[in-house]
């Protein structure tokens, strides 16, 4: 008889309890200001909705604490944020604004692609990323990215000139919509769209072309695959995967194998989302 993995289930339960406690404390937390230890020189953007407000608050507060305070931090809403959630997010810091996704829709797109960008939740995320940067370099982050003390070094990592963009390397296996690839080689060096730094506008023509070729409906990883293809077509480079972490190999153990003062961030994707809260 196979015994249940108690450590994994305890970790998930603990993560859920911590998240519930954090949600309860949100009104007080957003009024507790994070001291401005340093300034972060680039604009910051994030895309999220009502369901991830606790993660978004904690993610932003970790950015302010460890990386610094940006001159502008824009949360682009998927349209589900309540008025109360918007007020709480904006109260974290003066630089924060919350904007509807419609403000970031590219113009002059083919009808099929324009519909995806305007109506699909992940298409809206893609539309935001396509519109960046706007005024100098821009950092994009998902709401489930948590920053650590090593983020103080991110200013040096984010110096323009290394590449048109820097991206978070995905896990060993490519999480992608394989229908968009013309050749298996295109899946190499997978890109995760949860965190990136863009120094100049990218050429998105390949993404449009592949999307128009797509047979059937877009799926969960369609937007990430389009971003993957465009990043490589434009010569983007991966961030140091030892300090910019996306890993799943500690999913079924209790502890977080990567959280610590040496890393810049960890992207806690769905299989390890509970560790976002356990890494207190």
C-alpha cells in the first residue's frame, strides 16, 4: 500500500492557510508602507485579476522591498477587479495605477488576431507585452512572482545593451502550444512569459503569422508560445536561471528548495503556487 505524501499535503494546507490569513489582513497590509530603500529605474507592468489580488499585493511589496521603488508601476486589469481591490492595490504605493487591458491593445491587427488580443484573458496579457516598452525599458511580471534580497542586483542585470529583451527561462520541458511550431528545434530554450525586461519594441510579425495559421481555438500556452517565438526571433537572452528561478522539482517536498537571500525572484507557477505562501 502506497502511503500518502504527508509533507506535500501539509505544505499545501499550510500555504492555503497563510493565503487566507494574508487576504484577511489585506486592508492593514496595503496601508503599511514599504520604506523606499532605493529607486528602481525602469517602469514596471503586471497583468492580473480579482482572483489573484493577495498574490499581487505580496508580489509588489516584495519588489518594492528588495528591488526598489519604480517611478511607475502599472497593473493592467483583466476586467474582473472590484472597486475595492483597485483601491487597495493603488494604496500600496503612490507610483501604482490600475488600468483596463483595452488601453494596451495594438492597432491595425488582422481581425482573427485582434479578437484574441481583445477577448481572450491570455490574449489580453499578450497585448500588454506587445505594447511594451513605452517610455524607456520596462519590466513585466506576473502576480505570482516573488522577489528576494538578491533583487537588489536586478538594477545591474537590467542594464540596456545586452539584448533587446531578457526573459525568464522555463523549465526543461517546453510548456507550449506545439501547433505553432514549424520544426521541433523551435521549442529549444523555452521562454516563460511570467517575467521579462524589454529594452526596445520587438518585431511581432512572426507571432501574428503563426497565430493566423493556427487551426482550432487558442489554448492555455498559445500566448506563451507566441512570446517564445518572438523572443528568439528578436535575439532576446535568458536571465540567469540560478537567480531568476522557475522550477518544479521541489513540488512534492515540504520545503522550498530555492527561496533564499541569494536569488532575485521565483515564479511560483500553478504546481508550486502553495510555496509562494510558504516562502515567508
